[in-house]
C-alpha cells in the first residue's frame, strides 16, 4: 500500500515572511501587505492565514478556514486522479505451431485489451528445436501484425529476446 503524501502548509503565526501577498476566501487579491496586518485581517474574519505559495516573492497567503482549505485541496487532488488513466501492459503468448482457431481466439483477446485502452505485448516463445525455425516465427508474427493492423498500431518492432520473439502494440487513436 502506498502512503498518502500530505503537503505541509504554514499557517497563522508560523509564517516567516515579513511582507506577503494576500488573497481572500473568494480568490480575489487584496494586495501586498505587512504580515502582522494580514494576520490581523484573518483573525477579524475568524479565519486562518495560510501560506500557499512559499516560493513566490513575496510569499502568497490565503485567508480561509484551514479545514475548508484542506477539503478543497483533497477534492482537487481526487479530480486529478480521475483524469489520469493508468495504462497496463497485457501479455498474449503464442506458440509457433498453433492452429488458426487458437490464434484467432488469442487475437480476439488482443482486440479486447486494446479496446480497454491497454497496451499488449505479444510474445512467441520458441522451445527446444524450434529455435532453429526463426524464419517461421517471424512469418507468424507478420501474419499477426496483418490481422491486428485495423485496430492496433505497432509500438515496437518484433525482436528476438533470448528464445522469445516479442512485439508491443497499442490502440489506434480514433480521430
């Protein structure tokens, strides 16, 4: 399980800058002012002064309730996570002397994986004396490329890695 990264914010008296740029709860800029004056304005409204841009010159501070601010940050982070789609690499293994029906069955799986937005690594493993039949292996891979060309694009050309012939395909982008 991954740990959730919490960003650290300086609030109220822990802000170390003498002059700060202040933004109110609606996001409107109030202006650059002395830190003490900004803190006093926040306390008058019974809100917190939060340093949101510590690297800016002068640092940017926001007048808002800290709990509300943390909630809004978490909500924004959740929205960003929704937008990022994680692509996986699925693997389909082929044999050198497989029947056409078996090959078509595997290629249907390739099509399904690609429609889901995943990349597919097609592996043809050569066992024993099959290693001497590399030309047949490349012919089979060319046949596969031809059959999947309507819904997949080649990401990496077929290449021998040890006793395996591998190629990576990804879904076609529809325009």
